[in-house]
C-alpha cells in the first residue's frame, strides 16, 4: 500500500541538488523527439528522466549523476499536479540527468521482456514517419510520434481509443495461439486424456496475450485485460460458469491489491468502465432484443450484428462519456456511427497487422519494414476518409456538467424504483433534466469573473463577461521538441470551461510569451475579433499568425455587455517593443483592472502626461514583476488595492519589485505561488480566489464558480473593498 499512502503525501524524499545514484534501467520509451527512461534506485524507488539521445538500454545498471527537478506545476483548473500524475503511474518523482556523457553502465546479459520491447523500439525508428507513429501506438502503447493533426482528428471522430492497447489487441494474439494450439492438439495423443481440448488450448494461448502485454510496457488498460482474460481461462479450467461482472470486479481487486496507485490512473479507470459497459450492454441486449433476431436467415443474422454493435456502442459510450468529457472537455457525438464504419480498418487491418509486423521483425526485419511502411501509407489514406466530426461541448464548466450528469443517473435510478410505467418514468426524467439544465445555464451565464492563468513567465487572462469571453494575451507556445505548450496546457482548460466562441482577443504586443498560443486558439475556437497595437510587420514574423490582428493606433473604448475596455496603444516608430504594449483598462460595475502588458516606468510617465492614468482596484504587474515596471509615484497614481503577477523564476517577480510592494504595504499574489488567480466582483467588494487553495476544498472545487459567486467561501478567497476615489 506504499503508493496509496504516498498519493497525498507532499513530504516526499527529495534529492540534494546533485546526487550520484546506482540506477537500474527498467524501460526506454520514445517521448516527442527524445526519450523517457523509467529507472529504479533503492534510495528513492521508481523514477523517470528524459534524454535527447538513446543513451540507455533496459537491463543496464548504471552510476548516474542526477539533480532534483523542480516541477512547473501550472496550477490551472482541471489540471492535476505533476507529482500526483506520476504517483498514479507508480513513479516517485522525475529527475534531471546532469551530464549525458558522464555515467558508467554495465549491461547484464540476461533475457528481459523489456529488452524485447527495446528491440521493437529500435525497429520502429527505421520506419517512415506515419508508420513509426502507428507502430509505436498500437504495439508499444506510445502515441507521441503520430502527427498532431491525426491525433486531433481521431479525438473529434471518437476513435482515439483505437490507439490504446486494450483487450482487443490481446484477444487477437490469444485467438491466434488458441486456434493453432487446438488444431495441433487434435492430432496428438492428448485427445485421449478426455480433458476438453478447448481448455488446454485456452491455457496454451495465454502466453500470446502476455506477449502483447509485455510489448505495451504493462500499460494499465492492457494489464486489466490480461488479468481479466487469465481469470476467464481459470474459470474455464475448473469448469465454473462465473459471471463476467464478478470476473471484472475480481480483476480490479487483484490489480489494486498489488498496484493500489492505479485507482487514480485514468487509463485504468476508462478501461474498467468501458468493459463494465460492454458486459452490462451485452446483458441488456440479451434481455430486450435477442428474441427478436431468432431467425437463422443470413439477413436476420446481419441485422442482429448491426443492432448488437449499435446497442453495445451506445451503452459503452454512455459509461465512458463522463471520462471523455473530463479528459477533453468535449464529446464526439458521432462516436457510435464512426466506430461501426471504422471497425473494418482497425479490427482487421491496423491492429492485427501491426502485431504481425512486430513478431515478423524478430525473424526478418527487412520484410517487416516494407510491410510496416505499406501499412503507414494505408493509414495516411484512411485518415483522409471524411468520418463524422460532430462535437458536443457543454456551455458550462465540466465540473458543473459532470455534477449534472451524476444527478441524472441518480434521478433515473430513483424513478425506476417508483414508476414502473416506462413512459411516465422517462417523461418525468426528461422534464426534470430539461428544467435543471436550463437553470444551470441561466445561473452560469449571469456570472462575471476574470481568470489569470498560471502560464509561467507569460500572460494569458480570460474574462467571462456573462455570455461573452474575452482574452487578454494567449500565453506562450515554445515549440521545443515538438511540445505544443498551448495544446497541452491551455486549450484543454478553455474547453473544460465551456468556451466555444471568443468575442475578443487582445494581444498586448507580439512577443511569444504573450501571443504564442494565438494560432492554436484561432484554429480551435471561433474568434470574432483580434486586436493589438501598432507594431511592425517584422515583429509579427516570429508569431506568424494565421490572422493578423486589427491595429489600434489611437485610444479607443469598447463596450461588451456591462463591461467597458479602454485601449491605449503605444507610439510608432518605437525602439523598445515591450514599452509600447497595448494597455487595457477594464471597468465593470465599479471594478477597475489594469492590464499593462510589458510596459515600463517611462511608458507610465508618458501615459500620466497624456491623462491616461486612472486609479484601479487591481493592477496586473507590468512585465511579470520586472524591476523596471513600477515605482512609488506610479503606485500612488494607480492606488491599487491588490497587485497580481503572472510570472515565475528568479527575476519575475524581481526582488526589488517585491521590496517596493512591501514598503508600500500593498497586497501581492503570484500565479507561481497560488496557481490560477480568479477575480469575482460583488456589489460593495470583490474577491480574489486562488486555485491552490480551492483544491483543498472539495465542495468549492465541485461547484466552482458557483462558489464563491452564489455561495461565498472564505476558505480560498480574499475580500477587498472598492477604491472609493473612483466613485
């Protein structure tokens, strides 16, 4: 139960700045353009580290210098802390390799399943780009090397689960081994024993399923499938007819007994729930529909197959929908139809041939490479097939929507107990759910709040103005090693907040830490208007925007619902880009907020001369808390109640900046310390709330942002009064 107890323990053992560890290399996986190494050390347990080159081999024992990795948590809503994401995989922590040349390794020449997997990794790197990505996904369980646009398309079609190594992958090799074993046993003396050949063949076929499990690196979904299959075979061997539901729950019990940390693993949860839906769906079909297809005519058998496939897909989709919503913030409505249409490709071509190629690579690598590249070409053709991409995205945050989903399940269960009449039961259910959904949407659309996302030393601020969404800057997107920062960190949060359309995006200036995510957001959301200051075209080249922002050359005011935005552009020509950031004042029912971008003291003084300085309640730190941004006179002009900084690192916020704020006794909070920061205006005061504190309050996390808007909580919010000088 070690990991179970460690899951919520933040006092984990930490290394000194640099330590030499005796390390057992357990696994090497591809990771974007580098590699992720799973290793073990007696002093800290299992850990991971990244390398740019393939430096290690599974089975090696090495003396390696490491240093402790300081996690960049990016505590935004719906995003789990890094240490928890590692612990639910059974990994204690992530370390950093100090020097990729200064280590000593000794390879023990012993047979290892992980070494076989490593050979498959070496084989995959000889393939074409798409072939490599497909092979690594379907055999090794690693999806990083498939083109991003392919992965996004599969998600929108509801076919992303086909890439996961699951029970079907194991069943293919299990079925092959079973058929071969049964065929051979029929012609041997074993038939005289009198014990059913089917049972012996079941037992002999298990190594085939285990081989797929080993190739996948014992991933949670494959592990669940293998244990389930093993219990099923055991059930047959002892001539028992145990319910599939009992076998499934026994599977979960045995796995969690030895690996309790998997209870928090989404892959394991999703695999378990999907199998549960499959078993229940099969039973319901037998109860309600089986007798309707009793005729042995081919036509009726075909209709039964179609009806069964649709029904099972519907039930499984219902079971897994909450998990898909939580993971992606949206759900592909056409998942059932697409699964039917795409089954022939995945079930009879991509999955079985990928497994066949993996086995063939140990015998004749050249033929395996050619076949794999042919398969990759076929996949390139397949991905262009126009399957349906119909997405449903809730208009409320995903936590509120899932609460509504759970309420619906409980309501349906209660009604089924009291109303036997099916029409009355579902009539009441639909009426109550429709009223509840309408009220939920109504109260959410009335909410106004501002979110300062935790995006490191960068800016990304969301303003929810009733039904409208406005963004001030879009955060970074440093495309290092193909790692799309916006796609991984920011876009999923926006999806889970129920955002489909953005009314306005304001870019303070064309620096990558302020507008790096612009292209991704304009691709994946409907953006009505993008504006920025008057900047040179060459300054936008590093961003290479899909849509160039509308230029603001003179001061302007924009009114959206009850909010007013006052825009003050810098001058042109300019010497310093940061200084000429487009400055934004927001006024909403007495609350005023200043978003200064990266301007400095000289720009503030210039704005004062032009009458562009107004007192505010909230000041967003200029240039992430740079020492050149503010002084005592500027703060006296602005008179902020609180200062908020989106930044991290040694100089953001700077020590001199912090010293100035302490001297003037001003409240100050940073995203680095608090995670995402939220602003909620009230009638006579406003609240500043913190993601880090919110996570400690279960009710607040479940009902956010209804808490603190409708049910105010002081547990994770600070109260401030409005600046009376603004009246």
